[in-house]
């Protein structure tokens, strides 16, 4: 069979199957769109309800005043907002370095057996119910110190945080081509410098995403905080005393049989979502969209003494 006859046969076969393939393509597109809608509609309905109910209670007093009497409709959630920022900051100071360093070790330094073991324990910790970490911190910190405190809450939440960061850091580093590593080693750059200055810079998008996912996870946790910081109606008084946070406030207000308390809970939920949204957008803009040659190529050239 000549080449022209083969092309003609292929063209006829292609035209004969075009209709069925187009139908299959449309069916797959419909299924994908339906799956996306199934995933988005519940989330969108929750966000719409939170905004619709919470915006009615938002005011300057609500954001800056201490809580009033239960069900009175007076006061605010300022201490809860303060406690949430402190808790996120303290937890991040503990969990982010441990998570990033663990991910680097598993991806770049660990042999297969050690790497598999660390990866296994990371995956197991990611599946633990959050109350387990709260009980752990309660037994080993709260009972030892004899009082609810910030350190117990930060430790409990950091145990939730660092496995997420470790796994995302590992996967982000694995996506970096080996040519980056080979180029650095060929120029005599130590492996630690290649890892920190080149690979982490190239993988910063995935690492930042993992960090922000973990921050969103811990910011909404309630069960560990019940066991560790308990809650308070006053301002933050130190790391060794009880304090409040928005998840605790939302949980307490939702249990009260007062309409004003429920409305305050909706407002607190809206504030928490807004805080997470602003933090996410700010961090991603500052880290991922800075100008001035912060990309991996620019960093590599600065390390090796070259010019861009």
C-alpha cells in the first residue's frame, strides 16, 4: 500500500470516528463542569450566608470593643481578633520552620528508608483528629503548668500545621528540574547553598501555598483551643494565661439561646474569613509577585556572580 493510500485510509477512519469522539468530548466536559458545580455550590452558599448574616452586625464597636453580657447585643470581639493574630503568629513561628526543614530533608537529604519513614509519619499526623493534639497539649503542658496558656495552644496547632507544610515543601522541591542542582554542583556551590538559595527560591510558589493552607487550617480549629487556651473576655495578658480566639468565640456564641449572640457569631465568622483572605492575598503578593528579579534564574545568577 502506497503512502497516499495510507493517508486516504487514515483520513477516512478519522472522519468516521469524528462524530463519536466529539460526542465523547462533550460528555466529558459536561461531567467535569457538573463536578465543579457540585464542589463550588455548597461552598458558595456557605460564603453567601456568612456574608449576608454577618455584615448586618459589623460595626466599629463590634471590631474594637470587648465582649458585653451574653445576649445583650452590646460589646464586640476585639479580644478574639487580637488572640487570633497572636495564635497564628506563635503557631507559625513554631510550625513553619519545622515543616519547611522537614520537607527539605525528606526531598534532598534523606535516604529512601528514612525518607519513607518520615513521609509515613507526616501522612499519619495529617489524618489525626485535631482534638488528639489538643489532648496531648493539655496533658503535657496545661497540666504541667497548672493553667491554660498560649504555649499549649501554639504547640497543639503547630502539630497540625507542620505536616502539611512538610509534605507540600517536599512535593514542591521534587518538581524542580535536576538541572538546577547539577548546575550548582558543577560550579562548586555547596549543596546547602544550592538548596536554600536556588531550590527554595524556585519552589517558593508551592511552599507558600502549603503554608497558607496550613494557616487557614489552624485559624479555624476550635477543639484544640478548648483544651489549651480555654477562652477569655479580656485582653491578652501574657503567654502563660488563658486568652480568646475567633473560633472559640464563634463556638460559644452558637451555643447561646439569644438571637443577638447568634448574630455576633455570624459576624465573628465573617471577620475570620476576611482575615484569612487578606493574609492569603498579602503573603502571596509580597512573596510571589515582588519585582526586582526574585526568580530562580536571578537568584542563581547572583549566587554565581553573574549578571542578568
